[in-house]
DNA sequence: CCCATGAATGACAGCGCTGTCAATTGGATT
DNA sequence: AATCCAATTGACAGCGCTGTCATTCATGGG
């Protein structure tokens, strides 16, 4: 049925091993032979049997994307990037959500991951927030000797990461608000388990301080990245009396920013005239909400791509270096200057 | 390092083959032996090497989700369902988007799929719309002798499908509008390549006809499921003069319905007072838009689950039967009765 | 002209598992 | 007690590939 390496070898008049060498781009093959074998392989539409190859090399040519992040948008883009990188290297991506019961502890997550990985031998793992911030998970991976790349905003342990500079982005966004004349800027924090939450807040704080203003705790409300938490948080902020109420709100992600816009509308505030709003992530909702949200575009696709790239190359190259990718501030209609 | 079947066999004092039989639930093993071997296997944390097993059985324990559907929300839910079903059966899901250049023809898609499948031996394929409606793709799969289940709203060829009854759902939704007193009901069609497009339209037409009304071509506008196409379509509908303008618009999906709400607002129509709007799919946007959309909830997760379930069972059971899953009409604020 | 050297190639085992088929066991039957 | 049968178990080959190591070949130096 399907051509095997033996078929190719026979037809090309060489040994299996030589065919194998050609297919794996190993050295010490005469150019003439190389070309010839390649031609035959193409002619026979030969492609190696992954199971057999895996058995012989104890590699699987599989990368796992493991996550417990509930943001469909985020995961999807990471996934697309990872798949594209995998394809370029002849790898495939298996996706393993770790959802189980809610409120599962980090140790349990590590266990769940362990049982998945015991069954499926993968050559590398891509970890997204907040899973990538769990020491237990990282330790488990280390014990298993499975390479991993964290899609995360900062270093943790020895594992390389691919991410963006959340702090600087939040800093710049806050500066943008300041430049528009806003002085009372509300901030809605993200989920406490995410490393990005602290970084974004830190960026906000630096910008406010650098402008010579005080960070007022009245203006900082805890959220958890969900639309609902944004509703609650924005109510707290918007119910402050006139003259004390923020003139701008910086939400740690777009879902919460959308909630701000929605609540503001219900409470009779016009965005952006009465209230400027900005978000973070540039998810599709940012353009659907009216007015469209000023927000930070994360290079999510690229993060997934780079993460998988590193994993597929790691055996050859030992250049597993952590890296920041560029972000972009998207200026849209939800922010206006103070009159 | 990792325990092999030989380790288990040795420790249990039986042959490898007996261990193999126990692990695969094959008959003709004494209960005592079965229990004993199972205990040892657990003790050693043994789990079979998929590559080896795959090589011996020429099965891969992999299911592929192949798609060219741009809706992240849709694919994500299908994926989650499929992954859950795979896990239950010891399978894993590999995800293969077929995006390549835009406007790629169906034959080219079939080719692209072929080249993916040649490299990765999978035991089954899940196909989503619109890919699942391509005869070329189905034929290619058949040639490869790879099982497939279509996540689709109707039968095509021999392949089983898992889906929902789009026509009946659209019928019921239209009836809902009629019951609220609407007689001028606009309809925005979906993308021409999707089988669901015609079915939803058919449901609309039956309901209108059954109510003794005429289907006016003025009220039916072509869309393509995108927000943008919804904007254009709703403008056409809403620019109709007073007394002729529809009092309700049924968009073939939520994105387009959200566009209707947005355009209506811009044109000074109040939803739902001046205009009722309903969508289809119950994506997150349906609850974010204000007013929240009355729409049809598709059992997307379940479709993915069932599709994978069939694939993982198909070898044993030959009950590969196509099935409709239940949908639900979500009544929300975007529709109101005619005064 | 012979041998050392390195490049190119091939023979063969073995990765961990399951399919095939043969061997063994423990009754039930005569 | 001898025989037979089904149930249970095991020996062994082989799935398609690559790693190891041996072999062949061509080339240049002594």
C-alpha cells in the first residue's frame, strides 16, 4: 500500500541506510546519490512512518500545547502559531487542556499533566499562563526531562520563555492616557494567579509616579480578566462622586474594558467624552465594542510560533534563548483628551 | 527509565503476551492473572509506548481535527469536545488547520489535506464546515481509507455526520418572530459555501410560508457570516423606507446579528423597540452585545465530543450512525413584540 | 607502486509491542 | 484411567526505521 523505505532503497539501488541518511539530511552521502534517492522518494510519494521512526529514535515528533487558560481567543492564536512552526519542522501539535474540576490546585494540575504526558510521549511542551507560573508543573516537566518553553512575560527558573514586555506596554499605555490630560486614571487588575497581572499593574504605577502623581488605592480595583469582574469593578469606579471619579479607566484586558464601556453606557456616561477607556490584548471584542477600544496588541500568534520553533530546533541548536516580542499600542476611539 | 512491558511481565512472572492481553482487555485470561498483572502494571506506573504499539498494530491512536473554518469560537468548542472524547478512549487529538493562501480551491484543499495525512497517520478525521461539504476532500479520505465523521448539518455521501437540525431551528426562530407579531422579517444569509446557509434559509422560508405570508426577495440579503458582511446587509435592509422596512431581522449567525444591532444604533433605531434582531449560534458576542441577542444555541461542544467518540469506537462498534443533537432557542432582549 | 586516510556505503541488530500459532493446563467425558 | 476439548499461556517473528560498526572505495603521500 504505502511505500516503505525498503521500496525506495530497492528502486534506487542503494541500501536502506543510505536512503535514511538522505531523508534525514545526514552528511557523508555523495551528492549524486542524494539527488537520485530524493527523486525516487518523491516519485514513490514516500514519507516515513512516524511510529517506526519514533520507536527507533525514541522521539515522537509531537509537541504538546498544555493549558488551563480559559481565554479561547488567546489559546487559539497561540495554537495557530505553534501549529505553523510545527509544520515547518515536520512536527505535529497535540492539544491538551487541563480543565478538570474548577479550583483545582497547582499540585493537582501537575499531576494531571503528568498522567497525560506519561501516556503520550512528546518531544516538547508549550506552557501558557497561568500554568507556566506553577513551580510544581515546571518541576514535573523537569523530572520527566521534557523540554518546555513558557509563553510568559518573564523568566522563572531555567525554562526559556517567549513573551512580551507587559510592564513596558502598560507603562506606555498609561503615558498615553496622561498625555491626553487624564490625571484620575482608574485601573482594573487582572487575575491574581497570572504573572502578567502584576507586571501590567507595575507599568501603570511607574507611569503614574513618573508623572509626579500619586497612585490612589481608590482607583485600583481587583478584577480577574472576566467580563463579569469588569462589570463589578467598573461599577465601583464609576459610582465614585463627581470630581473624584476617574476620567479614564485602564482595564488589564479587553473583556474587562468592554465591561467598562457597557456599564458606563448604562450609567449614562458617554465614552469617550465623559470617560476614556482602554484595554489590553486587542482581542476581536476590541473592535466590536462601540466605541472601539484603544488597547495593546499582543503578538500572540508569534509567541506560539516562536515557542514551537524553539522546541523543534532545540536538539540541533542550543540557542534556547528567552525573548521578548514586539507589542503595539492600538489607538482607537475609546480614549479622548480631557477638555 | 520508563517501565516496559517486559518489566511488567518479568515482575508478574508471566509472558509479555499475557501482559499485553490484560492491557488490551483481550479475552482468555484467567481473572486471577488479570488482576495480578493489572496490579503490577499500576505499581510500576507502566503505560504502553504508543510508537511501538502503533508500529505493531499500524494504528496511531491519533485523531485529526481538520478545518478551514475561520470561526475561532466554533473550532475551539468542537476541539474541546473532541479532546474530551479522545481522552476517554486513550486517544489524542492533533489539530490541522488548512489555511494556506486565501481563496484556495477545494481540490487544492484536498491536496493540502492529503499531504498532511500522508505524513501523519491518524485513525480518524473530524471534518467541520465548510470543508466537510467538499466532495474532493471526502473522496481523498476515502482513497486513504481513513474513517471520518462530518460535523455537519446533513448527510453527504456515505460519511456519517454529527450535527443539529439547522432547518428546524431556523423555522422555530422565525416562528418566534411571527408570534411576536412581526410580519416584515428580514433575513441575512450566510456564506454560500456552507451547507448550513441553505438549511437556515429554508427554515425561514417554511415558517414565513406556513404563516400565509410571502417571502419577499427585498427582505433577503446575502451575507457571508462575517461582521462586515452583516454591516453591509443590514444597511440595505434598514435603508428601506418606512412602512416597508422590516420590523425584525433574522441574521444567519451572531456576528452578523451583532452588526445589525450596531448599524441600527448608528442609524437611530432602537433595538428592540424599533427593530427586533436575532442571531444564530449563541457565541459569546450574543451576550456582550447590548441588548443581548435572542439566538439559537448550537451544541457545538457536544458535536465535537460525539464526532470523536464515534471515531474512537468505530473499530469495535459498527454503529456509526449519523445523529442530530438538540439545539435550544435562547430568548433574550433583542426581540420584542410588535406594539 | 603501496599504504594510510577519510569519504561513502551497507549489514544487521534492535527499539517495544502485538499477531500467529503452538504448547500446556485442568477438568469433563467415556 | 485414558481421552478429549476448551481455556489459558507462551515463543517468536516482525512492524519500519535508525544506530553502530564494518566494509568498500578513491585519493594523495611516501
